[in-house]
């Protein structure tokens, strides 16, 4: 069952994220909101998405990130949907690393 994430609490979270100005501010907020494992899981999925965009193989991605093939497959499916969130973020930060 898919959940509707378009509600006021999610909108408020996104507005809070948009108000952050530095990486240190992001750390502060996410350390308050997430357990270390939750945050590392989100970061891992984003890293998997980046590597998929770079046409890395599942084996390469798993070796570097430690992600299971199930996780890699799920992220790959999400990359092929209409939303394109990972792609948009990837393109925006690609030159900033």
C-alpha cells in the first residue's frame, strides 16, 4: 500500500530542509531527526543512485556501498519512474564534490 506523502507535516519538513544554509546545519537537523542507521541508509540509497547514473554495475555498486542487490534494484526502479528526484539532485551536485 502506497502512502500519500503530500501532507502538511511532510511539507513542513521540506520547508525546514530548504531553510538550511550549510552542511553543518544539515548534520544538526538530521542528527535530531534520524538514527544513525536511518541516515546512513538514506545516504547509501542516494550513493547507489549516483553510481547507477554513472552506469556502474550492481557488483561495483555493492562492493563500494555495501548495498544489497535488492536495494540497488529498488533504487534503479525509482530512477526509471517519472519523478526524477535523484537525477535532479545528482545533476545539481555533480560539480560540487
